[in-house]
C-alpha cells in the first residue's frame, strides 16, 4: 500500500507511526490473501480435471474388462457354433431345441433352427441390433426385438447377439472374492432401449477375464433372470464357457441350459448376412 511522501513531525499526512505500521501489516496480509486466492483458483480446476480424468480412466478400465470377457465368450472373427437349449420347469417335461449360429464380429449373426424338425427352416438374421425372423411359409420377414423370448429363459439377443462391449456402458463397481477367486463386479447400462436387457450386473474373474455370473434387469430395475457361465473348454484356441445356465428370477425352478459345441472359424462374407442369401445357407 503506497503512503504519501510529505512527512511532518514523524507523521504522514496526520498518521502516527503506530498507524503506519498497522496499515503496512494489513497491506502485507491483503497481498498474501490475494496470492492465496489466485493459487487456490488455479488448483481447483486442476483437481477437477484430475477427478474427471480418474473417472474416465475407471470407465476405460471397465470397458476393457468387458471387451476381454467378450473375447473369451466368442471369437471376434467369423465362426460357426451349434447350440442345444434344454428348458425345464416345475411339473413340465424337458424341452430341447437346437440351433446353428453363424456370427461375424459379434455384430452380424444368423441363427438357424435345426431341431425340432417341424421348425427347421426358420432363420433369425441380425445386422447390428436389427433382427428379423424368416419362416418358410411366410413371404416377408418379421421384425423382432432382441428382448423377445426365443425359447424358455433365452431371449433372441442371448443367442443372436453376444456383444456386451457395444451394447452397454460399463462401470466398475467393486472387486469381490468368491471362494478363492477375485472378481470384477461391473454394472452395464444399455446404450438405448433396443438392447436385450436394460441393466446387467456382471462378474468377471480378475486373473483371466472369464465371465462368471450375470444378473439381467428390466427397465424398471426388476431382476428378470440370472446366468452362470460354466464348463470352460478349449474351442478355437481359447478356453470358453460351453454351458450357460439361465434361471428365471420371477418363477423359481424354471431354467434353460445352453450347451455350445462344434465351434469352428469360418470365412463369412458380408453377403451371408443379407435377406436374399438366407435360402442358400446350409
């Protein structure tokens, strides 16, 4: 703080020495306060940026976990696999249905009914998240949703589309120890209402990204079904779950068991996944 220069008898324009010292002291404190405020103002955005970066890093880690688990479940390249689905319920005989799945890049799929013989010729075609069913006695394909029931506890999307990384925004919730193993626990939120489930809780083994368990929820956050990934065997160069057990969370005792076998890599050109080409598939 600047003081007037003309001095008269130890005073500055009527200020005594004690007053001058107080003013100088206040001036120093004011300057320090201003400096502190400037430093704090610079630090707060930096901390905010650090917090955002950390959050983004967590989301990136979660997405990487989901992508690696997807790669464990199925190859990224074109492949063929046979699926047998056995559904049981309280007081009901077991129902067995069989399918052959052709998939490429986890985005395009063809699902062909192979059993029962009475339904052979029915084909599901999925391109992206668009799904149609072709039936021998119907001239035009019928549009379906991924969430519609295919058979038992299995939705169309469970068989036709297994692409959690593209269909959901993942968030890493916590780590959890089950038995002697550590698992990532993730929350997956659907990118839109066209996905198979609106919310999924997903357990993935930490050491090798093997999927372990999933819980599937509706838009109203009601638990619909659970899934356990079991019986890991080597198929096309990687240990993969060959048995999925899907249980109805609303009606106890009802479940569908999906068993995968005969997986092989195939060169599947894009033309395979077109409406005009389906009649040529064997």
